[in-house]
C-alpha cells in the first residue's frame, strides 16, 4: 500500500469535521505531510504523540517508513520550517528522516474530529483513547463526543497521581492545590493558557470538580484559583500532567485500530515519545 493511500484511508475513517463544525479543509488543516515522499510503499507504521529523535531511531530499527504523530515535529504549530533552516538540531533531524526515507504525517485535526467507538457513537479519538487507557469508560458523565468529565470511585490526590503516573508511564506529576484532596469528580481540561480560562474556572464551580487533569497550565488563572481554593481548605487540586503526556494514550489506542482501518498487513506499532519532564524535589 502506497503511503499516500494509507494517509487518505485514515482520513476517511474519521468524521472530518473541524472544531467549528465545518468539513476539514485539506489545504488549511494542520494534518499535513511534515516530511518525506508519500509516493512509496509503506513498510511499517509508527504512531506517537511527538516525532522525537528517539522515535525516529526506533522507527528505523523497525524498518517503518511512516511515522504518524499527533503534534508538530519541527518546534512550531504548523508545517513550515523556513525560519529555522539553519537550526542545527532541525537540520540533523531532517537528515535522519531523509537518509532512511521516512515520511512524517500529522494526525491532529482528523483524530479530534471524531471516530466511532465500539457502540457506533462518535467520539474524540484522542480523549477516548485516554479514557480507555485509564479504564474509566464506566465513570464517564460527559457526552461521549468529548469524554472529559468523570465520576470515579473516591480516592485522594496521591493515590490518583500514582495511578496516572503508572498508567501513562510518566516520571512524575506536578501537584497544584490540595495535596490531601478527596477526589471523586475529575475534569480533563484542555489548554490552560490564559485566554478564556475563566470558562474552565466556571466549569469547575458548576460541576463541583475536585481534580483537574491539565495539559498546559500557566500560573495566573486556573492554577491561582485552585491554590486559593486549597488554602480555604476546599478539596480541589490540579494534576499538571503535560500536553503530550495527556494526549499520547490516544495515539497508543489509534495504533490498535490501524489494522481494521487499513485492512492491510502492515506492521503498526505505538512508540511513546516519552515524558520530557524530570523532577528534583526538596
């Protein structure tokens, strides 16, 4: 199967509707071929969240010439690297891809646009995969379309942090707020980056959320609110996991679907790009 046909077949598997309710425009979508020649036979597929150097090296070892990543591979939000053409790290990364004939395709907008779950319901492919890895399907209280709000069996901050660290194979988790919180209702938050963060604060209040699982988390909005809530002895906490760490399970689950999507005997494997955070504590 030619790589271009692999990509097209995967696109057709998804709903293909963007965040604004419009059909994904293949000219404007983030889901571009970031590197390589797609007019070649696919020898194997690696899925990952971020196409790191180590992921490329493992793809080479497995003789896979297609890497499907969820996030950008070249230190930006899009596909263009013109402003960084003299960056030594970028040059070496591209040299490695070129030498071994590897194609990198980004699957971001399509996987978020929706796929059908086991019951035939449309759901976000990334957060559905996270829910599956955590084994939280039976605890979902949000619509299946965006599975991001859960009532889990009562636990506490340290127990939940430990469970997620193990399930997601992380080095650790940054805790903001009540270290001894009693946790039942959990919200998976999207980007906490300043703009419109008041909506997340409102949602926490309206839904009586005990714990937020966060991707990015700046200090001066939701984190400050949770800090104040904890100092008022409220049972509220953020587990700041990281963007790639929280979405990577979705790409793991995606790898398990590829045989049924492609209906071809192409070796497909998930490779964790890995937790980029390391922790020094007192």
